[in-house]
C-alpha cells in the first residue's frame, strides 16, 4: 500500500507543478507586460477604453420603409369574398395562404358558448364536404399543415406552400372554410376542455393557466373560456357557421410569389356560388368589467415553479387612447423587467400586455413566474411598478416614450407589414376585426404623436392598482414556506394585504 501511495504521490507532483505553472502564466497574462491589471497582452490600451460612439449620439437618417398598399392588394370576387393579394419576390421560398374569420368568444350569441372553438376544430381537422380524399392526405401532398391562431374576436387559419403549389393550396383552404363538415355526432360528443395547458412551461400563450384562472375569477365567460365539460348543440354550431363563414365575412390573404392575375382567376372560380350573408355583420360583444370580490387567489398546482398573473378586465378603448395605451404597455413592461430581472434576478421575464381585439376590450395582464422563493417578491415588485407609474417622483420620461415609439413602429408595426407573407395576414385579420385597414395604416403616425402626458393620462384611466387581481398557481406549500435570501417577502403577508384581512 505504501508503494502504491508513493506511486500516486509521484504521479501527482508533476500535475501539481503544471497546475501552479498554468496559474502563474494566467496571472501574468492578465497582468500584462507592464504589470497593469487592466490591459490585455499585446494591447496598449486598457480593456474598457475605446473610441466607439455612444449609440445615442449617432445621427441616423430616416428609416426607408414603404408598406404594401392594402387598397391595391384588395380584391372582391363576384360572390362578395375579399382577399388581400400581396406579391413577393420571385426568390421567396414560400407562399402563405390565410383565411381570417369573424370567430372567437366575443362573436358567440346566447346559447353558443364554446361554439367558436369547436367550429374552428371542425374546420381544421375534418375533411371538407365534397373532397374525395382525407384532409390529412391533401395537406401531406402539399407538404404543409394548417396553423390556427384564435383570439377573442378573430381566428385565422394559415398554410405555407411552395410557389408551384399555391393554387392547390388556395383551393384547399377555400374548400375547408366554405364546406366544413359539421358532423352532428362529433358535435354532440364534444366537451369543453379546461381552457389551459398543463404542465405549465413558461408564461406565454393563451393557455397560460394563471391567466385562465384569473379570467374565470374576475369575469367569467366570454373573457374566460367556457367551463370544463360544457356542451355545444349542433344548432349553435350551425348558427355561428352561417354568420361567420358566409362569402362576404371571410377574408383571405395571399402573400408571396404567386401571379396576381392567376390568383384572381382562382379566387373567382373557387368562390363562385358561395352565398353571402345578405345582412350587416354583427358587432362582437364587449366586456363590462365587474368589481372583483377579492384581489388575490391561489391555486395549488403540481409544478417545480410558481406562476403569476396580475390583471384586470377593461371594456371598449376609445380610438383616442389606443396609441398612448400601446406606448404605456411597452414602458410598463420595460420597468417590470428592470425591477424583476435586471435589478433582482427573480425571473427571466416579467411582461405586461394589452388586449389585441378590434374594440380594445379584454384583459390587461402582467405575466411572470419563478422559483418558489421568488414568487412573493415577484408579486410585490410587479404591483409596486404598477403603482409607481402614477408616482410624480418617477414620471414617464421622453426617453421612455421614444424607446416605446421606436419599438412599436420599427419592430412591431413594420415587421407585421414588411414581408408579403406577413402583410397579407395582417391585412386580412385587420379587415375582419375593423372592417378595413385605415387605422392600421395610420398607426405609425398615431404612435409618433404620443407624449408623456398622454401616457400618464391613460395610466390614470386604466392602471388603477386597486383594480388589479393577482393569481398565483404552483406548489403552494413550498411557495408559502419559501423566503428569498435577499428579498424575503412572504406570500401569506401579501395575501392578507390584498384580501384586506391584515
């Protein structure tokens, strides 16, 4: 054993010498040739010294961006069907085909709760009437699939195809929307799901459970999905389909390298004989906010982390408030991320969002989440930022407004119109929501006129801290027992404060 030990020691000695030597070399390298600790080897300037201009001092010319003209893109067929045809470059790899529909919970009449989601599922999963082969096979032959985005007041269904397949893809999309198989047996078997996705993984998406739990507690249907197990009658689905799937209610988008004259001919042929509604389009419902009974709810959910939704319902937003509210959304989201992520490291993201509906009605929502010990601090500091937006000692600044305007115009508005594949969808959905594209095309100019005073005014109107309700979902026992070592906020204390029991 002693011999073995001596052998091991002999083996370790050169290794130890090598480690020490490498450490000495590393220190010498970091120290530099002249012994200065802030100079890299072979460099004559300190690490942090440079002559780069400050980004704020750069004088840049105006961004050259001209969006596609929606008036030139718009087509109306003899049946009354509308389509926005936005040409792309010949080198574009795909054509995007979209059908925008006036569906969503705000379009459901009395007795139709859950009909929109079910109708959307029938459209996108069942073979259309008259087709000789299954829908799945038709999509597979085109190498594509149907992508669906559902919101409170609009649904759009898209597929991407190769440029040589645009005609077959467009004909299939029209058939899917025009001739849905509303099978009565399938409808009777349907039961509404929980409305949220499990397990929870991140704070995004319409199925984020704390958001759905919040909607149910502060407002219920139609802001929230219908209760689990809700049934829908075949008559309700057919009534909604007769309103939403008429020729003059559906708006198509075609974006990419497809010849316009051929697209026009295909649309005219494929929609011939499609009956229009023959009556004015009904307006989607708006939400009338209710007074919350309590400002805090906790939901015990098996999860490694805790997830948070803080929000309130709002009704119709006047057009005069829309741009300032969008700017406020960016500023509050920025402040939330600074407070939660940059300063305290409590979460990867602490976000604020506003409704996307045509009328502006919906949910103002803060989404965030983190480890059990971070949950209570995240609630506390998120609520503090909502309150701080009203603080005269921390006013909304010109620079905050300028950053928001830059992001909303150059990153959001421009991106939605920059490519043919995105512009065609944007035009179609906007037409379904608002009956045209006038507000969309004026949006950039409206944003540029917003001032800090405008933002403060909409904050006073919409961000009353006492109107916001908090939902925490996660392993409640662990969350209640946990304390962050630097930010030791207790969930029980927050609950007592928000429910008025303290």
